[in-house]
């Protein structure tokens, strides 16, 4: 299992958290999602053999959020 942290542009509302969490929790290979509202970070634990960081990032950008950094 791999944990990847995505730094997003500023999150502006609590519904953004729910939107991101729901989409990522429905993605095959994702085990845990933590959205940190105050720091605009998304930490995702995922199986790299099923979905890599780029695949997780695509889910986030498809929702309309801009990723500033990936660690």
C-alpha cells in the first residue's frame, strides 16, 4: 500500500471535501482518503498495482480541482 499526498489549490467549502472523498472512495484500489480542509491536502492510501498516483490525481482533476504538488 502506498500513501500519496496531493496539495490542492485552496478548498473553499465543506462540500468540496465530501465530493473528493466520495469520488476517491469509489475508485478501485483506494483504501483510505483524508481531506485536510485547512491545509487543502488530500492524503490517499492506495494499492499502486491497481491505481497509481496519476490515476488518483486524475479523479481529483476530473472533479475540477487543481493539484499544485504531489508527494
